[in-house]
C-alpha cells in the first residue's frame, strides 16, 4: 500500500514537476483542438466562445507554469517548504478541475474553481514568504490575487452578472503576466548570460530598470481605467523603448552559442515587438490578434519553454545544457510566433493558413517537451538529493 502514497512518487516532490508536465500537455492539445475547430475541421464545441481560447492559454497554461515556477523558486528564496506530496497533488487536481469545468455547462462552478486556484497559490507562497520576511517577493502574492480577480471577472461577464468587457479582463491578465516576465527576466537573463557566455558583460541600469518595470505597471493601470486609445498607444511605444534599451544592455548578440540563453533573449525580444504592435493595434493600424500573439506565443511561449527546460534540468540534477531535442522545441515555438504574427500581417490572404501552420509548430513544440521531459519530471533527481 505504501506505493499509493504521493510522498513516494517523484512527480510530487516539488512544484515544477506536475505543473510543467500538465502545462505542456495542455498547451499542445488545447491549441490543436481549438485550431481544428477554428479552421472548420471539427464542429464547434470546445471552448465555445472565442474569448475562452485566450482565457485558457492565459489562466490555464501560463498560470500552471507560473505556479510550478513559484512553488519551486519560493522554496529556494525562503528556505521554507512549499506544497509537496498530497497537497501538491491537490493543487494539480484543482487546476485540472478548472480545465474540465470549462467544457461543461456549469458556469458558476467553473468561475469559482478558476478564481480559487490563483488565490490558493497566493496563500501557498504567501506563508513561506511572510514567515521568512522575504518582502522583496511579496508582490507575487498581490499579482496572483489580481489574476484571480481577472479570471473571475471574465466568467462573471460571460454569465451577465458583471457589466465589464471580457477582453479587458484578459488584457489585464496579460499585463500581469508581462510584469512577472519583466521582473524575472531582469533577474535571471543577465545572470544566465554572464554565467553561460564567456566574455559577456550583460548589465542592468537602475533608470532603465525603473522605466521598464514602471512602464508595464502604467500600462496595466491604463487598461484597468480603459484609457483612450491614443494614451495607450503612446504609453506602449514608450515602454517598448525602455525594454529595447534593457535588452540591449543584456547583449543578446552574444547569446547564440548557448541555446538555454538565446531562447530567453529571443523571447524577451518579442516583448518589445508586442509593445510596438500593440500601439499600432490600439490605433487600428493592424489587427489586435497579431499584437496579442506576439506576446502570448513569442514572449510567453518562448520564455516559459526556456525556463521549463532550464529549471527542470537544474532541479533534477542534470547538466544545464540543451541538446538537439530542446533546440527543436525552441525553434518551433519561435517559428510559431513569427508565422502567426508576421505571416498574418504580410499574407492576409493566407491568414487561415498562417494560423494553422503556427498552431502545428506550437503544439509540436510542447508535445515534444512533454514526451522528452516526462521521464525527467517523474523520476527522482540523478544526484539523490530531495526535490
């Protein structure tokens, strides 16, 4: 009977293990199914309303990766325990329940479960952060609460309970994730660049840091207040310039010899592209989905995939190197972004074809990750250490 206990299964030893696997499988299957319906190959039925596709990739896939990362990182930052064993399995079950309920007519139950998940994660990381006095990372608690409110607002708007545009709530969620990426990117990309690239001198400038991070928060406030289009466009361009300057200081041109580093630089570059395209989309010069997918596929997809490989290898006692398998995944997700954004922009007559081609690249990348990393995530560390 002891083999039925979760504390004897490596998958439940640390937060990144189940959530990285669940996220990769969901990313592959959800996009593939949604695209088949969008292209007319299957009858509509999965995520019946278009906004739910965005909701699931943000509050489903992305939030799962963020959860796995935070459950792992907060333990390192604080020296305090985060969910493992049966408790970690319960968190994973709550996330799965949210995905399943999205396919049912039980809208109120789906709203409660999907809002409860980020709030529960906030509690799980908040306890060790407070106990250790790690005030530097308290903001993650507030961001998770905001994500919980954003997903709840999407559901309540859909049910007619709340008079609030669903797309505004999704945009607020994207802004929160953008801020998380900007913070963590600033912490790890320069460090990984200097550690992994001989002769690199990636640097951080205090003023640039304040402008880049403060600019994202200003954009979040503008979206919450539903500011005029001109204000949002000007702000987005200014924030794009700050992030371009930030990326330049990290010397991305030196990163190409190390795949674990270049994928992070490439993904961060998509943030700059997104902000510029968002300004154009806000002024109705280009279609809004082109800008959104620069962020969701290029930046979120690239950065999460890069961190999912690096942290999974590091926390299972494996060398921090990317083999051909990982490089293929990185290239596929970058192709998915380029085809979806620039293909859709330059070849409007082939728009559907670009959507399908992008989805094939995306789903292939995450399916390959799930296959390759299932043995990594489900087996004990190679060095015998806990985690």
